[in-house]
């Protein structure tokens, strides 16, 4: 039986070092590689590098390989489609995989409204399409987004984002008429029913009264669970209150489910945890288990733009659509339920670690979208980004792949096929890393 992790060379190994030298010469410096992992292959939740080292993957390619790396069912669908039709452009012609996937996404969306689907290549493109559609449908220009949000790096998506200065610095002017408001991190005033949500009332009492007339606002863009911003789960009254405010003011509610959708939280869409039906949902990442695909799902009456007003040469590619159909099969066959179960297991085990390490702050998340703050102290609450980065690096060298998010959080977004044993292995490795870094609270 294969043992994972299995680190056989110094990291990076000799083959990896040679590739890293070529990468440094030819590849854009804008990419954000956090450790020198040079991947050769993957299977399930296991990554093999070019030197034969095996890693336990709790990143899933940044929440993309939803059914695991190279799932046989997905690979078979890709191979079958590649032998029939690779490309014909669904913007000008018809083919069954795009129509089949459109139907499944439209009929499986949250709420009871009839829906339509537009395909893109990525999450950023999905956000661009949503912004364009919202302005067209409403005839309004302004949009509202949240501090801490990450929606992508193309101009519209970047203008909606409010996460890090590095995404914006030097790229002005941005898309105009986009306003940002606080996201309810740790806001207990929104634990009340929707009508009592202070965060949403503040939007109306400040933004709508002073700088953004509500009759000029086309849409509010929100991540049901903030992703890159820190995996923050909103209080229970927030999204219902946001839905009610948008409806009352004729504003579209756009849910960015690029990272939280496709079963990652234990439901197909994160908004389902709060019983909310958005007007537009943006998808990508886990939708096709690693193939490039994004989409927006909009209520039928909202997706009313005319022929030729928006299109994508490659969006809805037949191979990507077949991969997405195979992905949906697997999610409904048990991977979505597994995400809920393994997520609860992971949070419980991280909370066990929290009792032993004073440097572990809040543990939060839904399903397999889990974060753990690394802090200097809990009281007062003080983030420790340098320590978080050290944990990520040390975990890599121990064979566990993690990424950061937010101010100083570790994010855990493994493939939804992750097993109970692999969760236990990951927590044990993290325990070893924290102990080796000298972070253990000996006053336990």
C-alpha cells in the first residue's frame, strides 16, 4: 500500500530544481508560488512531484480538483469526448454536452425560478459576465461589493475585489461606480432574523443615503463565504437580509460561488445553507474537476441580453462540459455528502489542536471550506502572517500541501473525495509542524 506523504529527496529535488530555473527565466513573475512544488501527476488527494515525492494535497489546486486529481470517471468522459469533438464554439453552433450541462445547472440551481446559463472559461470571466448582464438588465450603472472579497484579476472583477492592494496597485483607472462596504466578520448583530441584520441596515443608512442612490445600483456582489479573504462564514441573518434589501430596491443579488459552490460546503451552493435564491450565480473552479470552465446561472427573466451582446469562443467547450457532467454525477453520488462529513471531522480535530496551541485562533468554515487563524495572541486577537507562512512552508516539507488566506489563516480545501484517514494524517502532520516550530503552549 502506498504511504502518503513520502518525501524521498531534499525539496526541491534535482529534477524540480532544473525546471524551476527554466521557469524563472521564461514564466511571468506575477504568479504567486508559495513553495517550490513541481508537480508531475496526481490521483485523488495525492500529488507526485517530478522527483517521485508524494504529498497529501489539502489545496485541490486552489479548490479546483473537486472530485480529486484525475478521477477515472472524469478522465473517461474527457477521453470519450476528445475522440468525438474537441471544439466548435458554442456561441455560434450547437452541441449536446453544452445543452446537457446547461439543463442540469439551470434545473439544479437554488430556488424555484426558471434559469438560464452562460458559459465562460474562468471565475473572473464569470464575474465580468455577471456585471455586464446586471447593468444591461437593470439599466443601472453602480455595483456594491464587500471589503475582503476576491472576485478575480481582470478589470471588472478586480474593481469588484476588495482584498489586497497588490491586486490593484498600479492598474488604475478601474471600472467606475463600484462601492465597497464591510463584510460581517464576527458580527453577532446579524444572528437575529433577517430584519434585524445590522450590517445590511448600515448599507442602507450610509451608502444608499450618502454616495450611492439605490435606484442607480444594478447589483450587490457577495461571496456567500468569503474565500481568499479568509473563509469567513457570515452570521445567519446576513444573506437573507441582503436578499430582502435587494428585492425591495430593485437590485440584483449576485452570488460569487466560484470557490464555495459545486458541493464544497456540503451543499451544491453555499447560499442553500441560508435558503437564499440569488438572481445570478457565478461558478468556476470545481465545476469541471480541473478543466477550464466557468458559468453564470441567472434567473430566466434576468438573462435578457440580446443575441451578440456577450459571447465566448471557448466558454462551454465540449470537453470541459463533459468533465462537468461527470463531476455533477460524482457530487450527487456521495462526494457532496462526504464534504459535509469530512468537514465536520476536520473542524473538530483542529479545535482539539486549538486547546494545545495558543497560536491557533478561530477555526471556521462549512464542509471542506475550512480555515484556521494563526495568531500571536487570542486576547487581544493579533494576527501572525509570518508564522502562518512558516507553517505553510514547513507543512510542504513534511509532505502536506496547504495554502494561506486572509490576514493569517490556513485554508483547508482538499478534494471532496478526501477520506477520514487522510484528514487524520493531515492533522497529525500539522501538529508535528506546530510542535517543531516551537509554538506549543506548554501551559496546557
